[in-house]
C-alpha cells in the first residue's frame, strides 16, 4: 500500500511517518520486552532448582528438600478432567448455536449474550460459585474433582466461542451438498461439518486448556491451599502448580521464592508447549475455503 | 425449538417420518447449551442470596459509603470504599499501559506489518496473553517493584503502581487482538480511497481506519478495563492485602478480588457474617464487571453490523 503513496511525494520529509511507526513499534516492544524480562528473571532465579528431586518430592518446610510432585500430578489430573468435561459440552453448545438454533428467537439471542458475558466474568467469581455450590452446597468438599468442575465452568465459554468460529467457517455448500443426497441434519453435522471443523476446535480447546491450568484464583477459593504431601486423588484434598507457586511466593524467605520460580518454569513449560501445539495445529491444518 | 428451518432440505422430497434419533440429538445439544445458562443462574444465586442476608445485618448505605473496611475488628466496619478505590487505583495504572500500547500494537499489526511479520507477532502476543496471572504477580513482586525502587520511585514492597503496570502488560494482548479484529474488518476501499488522495499511511490509520473501527476499539478498551477490575492474583501478590483508602500508587492497597481471595482461602465458618462478606464484595465486583461487559458486547455487535 505504502509504495504508491510514498513514490508520489518528495522523499525525506516522512519523519512524522517514521515517528508514528516507531511509536507503534514501541507499543509492541513493551509487551515483548516484558515477556523476555519475565522469562529471564524466572529462569535465572529458578533453573538451578529444577531437578529430578524437585519434580518427584513432596513439598516441605525445609526448602532444600521441598518439591512439587503432588502439585504437578494434580495439574495433570486437572488437565485431563478439563478436556473430558469441556470438549463435549463446549462443542455440543457450539453445534446447537450454529446448526440448530433459530437466531430470531429471543432465547437463542440471550444465550449468545450470556456466553459472551460469561467469558468475561472474573475467574474469582467462578471460585465463589464453586465455594457456595460445589464445595459447601452439594458437600463435595475441597477436593480435586471440585477443582476440575470449577475450572470447566471457567474455560467453557472460551471453548464454545472457539468451536463456534470453527463450525461457522465451514462453508454452506458442504452442508447443502450433503442435504442434497438425502442426509439428515445430524448426519450432515457429524459426517461433514464436524470433521471439517476439528482442527479449529482442537486449537481452541488446547488454548482454553492452557488458560485453565494457569488459573489460580478459583482454586484458592475452593480451598486448595493447605500443604499436601501425598499424591492427589480425585476425591481427596489437593494442591496444583499455580497454588503451589502462590504459597511459595507468599513466604518471605528467599529460598522459597527460588522454589516458586522453579515451579513457574515447570508450569510455563507445560503451558507453552500446549500453546505451541495449538499454534502448530492451526498453521498446519488451517484451510481457507 | 427451530425444527422447521432445519429439516426443510430432506422433508420436501420424502414422506415425513419422525426420526427419534434426530430429536434425541437435538435435545442433548440443547442441554449442553443450557449448562451455560445454569452457570449464570448459579452465579447470580450464589452471590446474591448470601449478599442479601449480609445486607440484612449491614445497611446497604453503610456498605457503599463507609470509608473503613475492617470486618475482623470490634466493632466491625463494612465500608467497601477502600476496596473499590484500591481496585480502581490498580485498574487505572493497568489501562494507562494497556489502552495506548494495545491500540498502538493493533494499528501496527493491522496497517503496517507484512503477512510474514503478523505470522510471527500474533503467536508471540498469544504467548504473552497465555502466561498465568500468578506468574505476572511473581514478576511484579520480585522484579518490577525492586526495579521501580532502583530507579528512585519510593514504592512500598506491596504497591498499586507495580501491580497495575504489570497488569497493563498482561491485558495489552487482549486489547490489541480485539482492536486489530475491528480494524481488519474495515473494508479495503476506504483505505484505498484515502491513499489515492495522497494520504500517508499514518493519516490513513488515524483518520480513516481508527474512526471506522471505533466501536470495536471501544469494545476492546472496555473489555480490557473489565479484565483489570476482576484480576485477582497480580493484585493479591503485588498490591498487598491491607484496605487503604488512597489513590497514592506507592502504597499497598487491597482490591475487591484480593479481599475475596484472602478471605475465601481462610477457614471462615459457613454462615458467619464474615463468610457473607465474600459474597457481598463478590456481588459488587460482579455487577461492576457485568456493566462493563454488556457495554463491550453492545459495541462489538455494532461494528459487526456495520461491516459484515
């Protein structure tokens, strides 16, 4: 675009243009500089503590032998629960909204606004919901399953929105073609629309998973704070990596800060590899119709 | 539900036969959708029933206008203003970073970056957005606050400034990506018209694209503010946990979300007045973010209508 415009005018007078462009670049650089500073800071502080012993030992009041094994295991369990719970419900909702719902009905429009709003409700509010209904209401207690359920609700709107976009990008001609040879609506959805939308859905689900595993506030509220020195079970008390980081950050001793940095490295490695998989999936399978 | 619209294709040709399988599928999908309705109803009930009980004991007027928050003192004081001011103070610093730089990043990505650069920059922004907030909290407390002290800004160990600025960087990608979506949706013709008149790129961006995308950009700003208001972990870790009615960014403050997290983490007996404060403050926070979210959704709908 800029080629035509700049050739027409005298050269060398574009300092305002340069200034503007530099200001825009500064905006981007601020974000990336922070990211780099953060990564360098965390790795310099914590890298020496990321040892086999750290990964396989329970936490302890003695920082030299403390590890993050229960937290790492719980985070993996939470990840499995998130996938199992959110993908069917999220994709189901997305199919309903995109393929079945009549947009003119007020309740379907309300449903859409509702999901958009839920996506922006602070995660701590979901924690209150979990505290009131799941932990104390139905008496499940402060257990890993309660954590999985509450994180499911936190990331569900994100999964729905991503799945809807993936389904919407499948062109109508594919649906019409299937209808034309006599397919029922569910056959069209299951055999044509869903297979075509899977890369987009998978990308969105993985990004949502990575967001959910980094959530701290809702888990704090449902009570994942006490020291857990044993491996977590579904119906037992638990801690998770973000919670473990929070506990160590709060302690004043420098040694525990370093452990927090080590736990952050473990968490970031898990989340950033999930992100990388999602971005790779998108670049590899993204189709322009 | 919308049966008619769906079956038109097949029904015209063959005899109508009730397909129970199809109906079952549709009901199941509808039930999935109902879960998010149930979530909203659950949130409203979970927050407002205990909050209502709370306001039986503490007059709403005292809650909204009281200048002191000391639920554990004798006599207990339940003025929410220090928490609200703490929240606003942190939010202010966050949006001072997120709004100008988010918009700048969006303009660069939409108007200046080559497709190849976008392919590198956008995933990087996503990574920035994907860093958990507890990690940003750690960064604010152990890196950014000492940095501020080193360059001569006399901040306390816990302070609103450091938490707010780091929160701003955390929100920046959200604002940038939404604003960029809005600017990308502006039709090419508008840009070409301005370029044909000899406008440089800068003028096209600021006088044509930004005004044309303004409702989407405002939606991005408002959503960014909403994220800052509700953000918890950075505030708990870096801004502190002492209610403090001040806009002085160098001091420690307690935000509403930080209070909820701190109180909810302790073993507060169910049903006590202290337990109910979680819900009263939670309801206040929920109402504030709900208003912001609805404004944002309205603006998004408007720009969708204009260009899609």
